[in-house]
């Protein structure tokens, strides 16, 4: 069964940094675009960032642009999110999610597989 | 950025009843709308993509419709496991955005 597993969350002070990881060895990781999506406590969902299968195409939500960096290591079936200059409003559960392919087209921004999430708390 | 509005915020129904959830977009997203189910403490689960296509393994009692700016998710007969929060999400305009959710709870 396909299962994405996130790690790296925790408590950090405002201005601090964290690096989240996500891994899954049960599908051909490099074939898929991957995204990070977050959910603040008791709130809705917010797309944060995506990266293409080969890592060459990346984008970010305006709310994190310039502070967060997405990357991947396909040899390790791993996705990362480096989060710097963290703010209280970044407090959320962070999910990694797979962007599915429809036929040969993989530039699709809905999400068919999700991890269980990792909680990031930014507080002094 | 496209704003998605979901109604009602809460829907109170009994098992076996039909649920109809609405999602409205601030401008056309063509048919590029997805629906997700989320239960407490769990990740969202994809139900429907591109307005009317059921995702793998999703029961036939879930169906989606609509295009442009108005969309619906229908659950034809609520199973006890269907009581959850449902989110719509558009990919017709950049960036992808989610609605605020509709909670379906037990009456």
C-alpha cells in the first residue's frame, strides 16, 4: 500500500528554521510532481509548494515565497521542505501529497495521495 | 486567486439520507474541481477530480457535478463512515486553492 511518511516537525521559535522530509518507497517517486500542503489548527487547507519530478520546476505560495525551499532526492525517494524565518502563522500540520498523472500528463494540481502530516508549531 | 465558497457550513443528516454539498468559485475554473473527505486526525482523501471523476476505490454513492463556477458533491445514501468534513479544491487557475469545508454531522 502506498504511504507517504512525513517527519521533521516540532516546536520552533519565531525566526527559526526547520526541515521537513517526506518519503515513500512504494511508487516510482521520480515520475510524479509532489506538493506540500498545510492546515493550521482547526482551519482549512493551503497549498504551499510544488516540485516537478525532475526537480527543475518549482513554485511557492506567496505566503512562503522567499522563506521556504522545496527540494527532492529521487535516489532516496524523498521530498523536503526547508523552512526559514518561521512565523507564528506558519503553525500548521504539513502534509506532503502526490500530484497524480492523467495519462502522460503529470502537471496536475489535485492530490491523490497524502501523508499523515507533521505538526510545526512556531511559538516563543 | 480564486476564492471557493462552500455551503452549507454544516449539514446535519441521518445515516441513509442524501447529502448535497455545494462549492462556488469566484470565477470560472472550467471543470477543474476536486473534492476531498477529511476525518478528525486524518489526512484528506481524494474523492472526485475534474468535477465528476471518482478517484480509485471511491464508492459509487459519491458523485460530483457542475462546471464553470458551480459544483456539487452528492452522497446518495450516507454511510456512518461518511460523517466528516468535505473540501473542494480548484486547479483551473493558479495557485490551487481550497474551500473552507462543509462538515457533515449526524443529526
